[in-house]
């Protein structure tokens, strides 16, 4: 996964967990035991499994377990040349596509006003919020950025995304202002662009142990959303959804948005067109001659 598919350590850990659960739940110790019947029983067992909060697993989560098993079988078939059950025999569960959550202009403005710009962590948090909206970065991509990778002259950042694919994202004027204000208060030589100000003292001269985690950014976004009194509970990914939706609503073409988001397939980007449909409907109602009063 890491070398040939270019997956992150986070993905490797997840697949290890999912496959470990399969071995544990189904008591499998031989490849020959993996049959269509066993996999159907596994799917049934997963549907009865409870998460750490005592709730049944979501259909999408069950599919993650099944995808990991399919990938493992495909590896055994292609790389090890073993006689195994065809991976495609494992059918995924049909899921209802979850609605895309986006922030409106008022919600964004409220979020941006919440960080206290008189404090270093407030300057950092404002820069994070602005960057999430300006670039459409995934949170893992955001926290992986280094100070040296920000090119203020061109307003561009080269990002290493999923599958080790490099793409260019763009820094808006507001985001540039927030970043410069934050970095002006940084008098250290640490590499990470965004660092923590609490917790254990730094032991690494490059500051890697100060780099923010995905979880810390998620908690920060949730905190400011509650402080702003938003009905919607956004996540860092909500800013990515908002970024894509706003571009499409403004007339950006689908392929360009796909490139900026780093989607491998345009079908992934197309889900945002559903969000823009209400605007198309209003245009139709306003301009189509069939909507004129009778």
C-alpha cells in the first residue's frame, strides 16, 4: 500500500485494523477459508457490530471493512499468484449518499470572526480557517504543510495529496493576510506551518512534535462553530465542500474544480453539482419563457 499505491500511513493503519477485525471476527487462519459464504456471514456480523458509543456501524463504515478485504484478496491474486476467491465476489452495501454540507456567506463570516487575533493561537486558528476555505485542502494536507512551502509571491502552494499526487492550490488575499499576520508572530525555526502552543515541550529541533494533528483541527473548527452559534456543525471538510460549491456556483468548470480538489475521478467532483442545482432552478424560473404568467 505504501510503496506501490502511495497510500499514507493513516490509510495503512486503517487497513491493518480492518483486516485484523476480519481475522478476529471470523476466526480465519487460512486463505482457503475465505469463501463467498464466509464473506456474507462476515457482512452480517459487521451489521450487528457496535461502535465505541454502542451504536450499529454505518453502512459506509461497513464498506470500509469490505473494501480492505477486497484489496487484500486482489493483492494475493495479482502479486502472490495465489488461488483465492475473486475479490469482486464481495459486494458492497448500497448506501444513501449523504448530503453535502456547506457554509453560507453569513456562516463563514461568523466563523472567521471567532478567533482572538490578540493571541498567537487565535492568529493561527484564523489562518487555518482562511486556508481551508481558500484552498479546499484536506485537513491532513493542511497540517502537513511546512513554512517553506508557502510562496507568497505567486500565491501558490504545491501539495502532496492522496496517492502521492502533487497539485497546486491557491492562496486568496484574505488567506494571505491571515497567514502573514500569524507568521509575523513566529520567531522560531520550526518547519511545520501550523504548530500547537500547549502540551509537552518541544524535543525535536525541527519542531515536528509540535505539528498539529487532524483531531486538534477538527476540535478547533467545532469549538468556533459552537461559539458562532451555527446550527450546522461543520468539520474541516465542510470548508472543502464550501470551496468546491462556491466555485461551481460562480461558473467554474467541473474539470478545473476537480484539479484543484485533487480528485482522481471527475465523478467524485460531480457530487457538488447537486448542491448548485437550486441556483439553476431559480435561473430557469426567471428566464425560461414557459414560466411567464398565463
